[in-house]
C-alpha cells in the first residue's frame, strides 16, 4: 500500500469528525496504528468528552495535548497534516 492509499481512510475519518460523527471516525482510526491515526483517535475521544482517553491517544501520537482543547483547530491541523502527506488530494 502506498502512502497515498494509506491516507485515504484517515482523510475520510477527518471528514466524519468535521461533521460531528465521531463514531464513524472511530471505526476508521481503530484500524490504523500510525501517529496520525493515534492523533485522530485522540480527537475522537475529545469529541466524545473522554479527556483521559484523548490524552492517552495524544501520548501515543507523540503530541502534546492542547491546553485549550479546540476540536476545530485540531481538525484543521490534522487536515493540513494529511494534505502534506498527500498533496495531490488537497481539498478546497
């Protein structure tokens, strides 16, 4: 599997998160062990309201848990990270 192919499900998970559907996103990120997926997994648990679990996944992603937990800001940053990994799939 190419890096580009690996990013597709994670980009879909971000779309679900942007719509507020953390359950669908959770089903996707559970299947991936990458740092990016762990970060998204942390965002899932932020949306769910489970800060302890969110912190766990941020540690697995080797990311600092945001002091001001802004889900919108985290999703924008995650979208940028996916686009940087896969520039041909940039969304408007």
